[in-house]
C-alpha cells in the first residue's frame, strides 16, 4: 500500500454491492492460519446471512463479521456496545459518551441481531437496543481506516507544485471572505505550504493574518518574532549564512505545527527560501526501502537546543523518531529532521546505529535532490505559511539588511479552523 495514497472515498465504496453469498471468512486470507482455524471451528451460525443484497454478516466467537459495499469488517462485541449512539448512551448535543465503559461486561454478546437495508440492530442481554448505520460502521471500522488517509494531501516535487499553479490568497479577501480562507486552507492541507499576497509589511498586519487562521503559539522566542542577522540569539538563523533544509523546534517534545514567515525588508542579494516536501521524500524511502522507512519510524533519537546568551538561557530536548506514522496505515503525519540540532545518538544500540545511518542517509539524499527543491524569493507583502510537521525549509546566504518577522501557530487550532469550514483535516 502506498504510504500516502490519498483518501479512499468510502462513499463510493459503499454504493457498490456485495459480491456473492459465500461465507464471509473466505473473503480474506487469514493473518494467522492457526488461530483462524480455531475461530472457524467455533463460529456460531445463529442467524443466516443477508437481509439485504448490500450486506452480509455473521456472529463469530469473538466478533461480528460484516461485509458491506465490498469491505469486510470485524467488530468486537464490547466495541459495539461501547459505541452505541442511543440517547441513554451518547449525548448528541455535546457529542460526548454517557455510557460508562467500565460497566460493560467484557464477555458481552448480543442476544439478537438483524440488518435492514442501511441499519444494523443489536439487542443486548439487558434488553437495550443499539442501532448502527452501515455507512457509519464502514467509515469507523479499523478496515475502513486502514484504507483511508487521515488527511488528504498531494505529494510534490518542483515540477508537480509548479505545474499545479496553486493560487495565493489575496489579503483583503482572505481577511473578509470565508470562501477565500477555505480555499487557502484547502491548498495548505494538500501541499503543506500556502501564501497570502498583498499584506502590509508590518508586524501588526502579519499578526492579524496569522490570527485569521489560528491561535499563535508563544515559545521562548516570544509570540511574534522579528529578527535580522544580528546573532541576538544562539541560532544559525540569526546570521547571514545559508541554512540547509530542516524542520523547526525539533527539540520540543511537540514541535510547532505551523510556521509563518514575512520578509519585511531586504536591502541586498540572495536569501531565497528553500522548501522541500518531506512526505514526498519519505514516500520514496517507503517504496524503495521499507526496512529503512521502518527504522526511521521506529528508532527514537534526541534533538537538543542549548542557548547560553547574556539574556537568553535555554536547554530544550525533544525525543522521537525522524518519521512519525499512524501504525494502522503507515501514513506519515510528522517528520522531525534537523541535522543542526540532532543531539548525541545515545538512544540506539550499537547493532542498530549503522543501519539507522544508512536509512537516514537515504532520506537525506531524497530531501537533497534538486528536483525536489522549491526556491521562493520572499518579499514585503508575501506571507508564507509552512506545515512544520511536513515541509522542510532553508535559505541561501544573503548580503545586506534582511528583516523577517513571523510566528508559530498551534496546529490543533489550524485544523480546527479547517474542519469548521467543512474540510477534512
């Protein structure tokens, strides 16, 4: 399965009819043949299968097996009781569970089961009836999630992004029009970067633009920051030197989710911003060397920030793998890559270190391929939003006075804004 193949449209899947009327266990190869034989020998056929040509089901010893729209699903009986959406079990106004899960017997099984065209009905030993829409079950089953992406995205290199002609948002429309904000966030979720043009070149207006999207995350760098190459902080970013591709705040336990850049002034040459889709590079590693991908997703390493300045003393340590993935579908949701801030590798046993270096080198080579590099000249009025969990940034060296301002945004609130506008995030 491709690493990030995009969202599987279950609504399309659910419109297809089930194939045949064979026993459900024949629809998939057993992951554990021995255990499968035990389960098959104890299947109880209290109820014959289809009540509808769209659905087949049977009660097994340890779960309800349901086929709907071609998707074979398995539901634990405790899970089915725990997720009941009846008024006594679930508050539809607050979207919170009323049922105390600890009160559900771990050996519970329904005493009666039936399926109408679109609904599964389960009667429990105490007489309580649970109703499930079959489409809801398909969307919320493990099998459905395994075939889906949590967030739709387009993996890109230079050609893909350039040919997409992704439009920038217009500042005035962005600040006043919900549709413009929705288009902006849609592009941001797909590509991990997005621009707003025409913003007045002030810190105050930059702050207003960012707050249109999310709450600002205050860090040891402050709330809104503005810096030049004065080395006022113990970081290479505060120089005129080139910066290789990296993600920020890798030394936080939870790296900042979104970063905002606005070049307020530049009197000189150079200083272009480099952007690289880290998920695109990770996908290449996944396809070419699954064992290397697994190492990068499994082995925890430390990143560290030590600052000993007259006015700033900080010591931050973040721990986690280079690639963070959802285990059920191998979808990458965060890359933590910063060779500047990577600390001493003392969390990896000696017999794994060499293989980790091989895996890290392969990812680095993908990240450094020229065809994956997008170079952007930031200028006054052009505000850049970067998904710091996905897109790496860097810069070329520069001359003259260059003043940048920006901030970090809380990731949860960006996604919350997107979902409130009807986007999948």
